[in-house]
C-alpha cells in the first residue's frame, strides 16, 4: 500500500467517513469538516501507523490528504 492510500485508510477508519467523502486535494476542513480534537487524534493515529513523529503544526485541518502523505513520505525517506 502506498503512503497516500495508507493515510486515506487511517483517516477514513478513524474519522468514520466514507472513502469518497475524503478528497485528496481538498483540506480536511473543506472535505469532511474536521475539528481540532479530530486533528489531534489523526496525528496520533498517523504516527502509530507510520512510525514517524508528526507535529500538529505540520498536519492541520488545513492540510490535504496529498499534503499529509507528502509530509510523511519525506520523513520516511530520511
């Protein structure tokens, strides 16, 4: 599974949304209306799934799935 697919899978399962509701190029706020608590939960879930440390400033409700996947991919490449 590629990074973006895994990010989508984690967010869909955590936030209990349908896969087609989560748009790759829209912010999480625009796409599914996440709030700050959901974002903290998302950061924690993504850290556990990928084994990387993420700052809440790096991944915000204004991030897109593409942004998040690229951020994680860059950390995995180090």
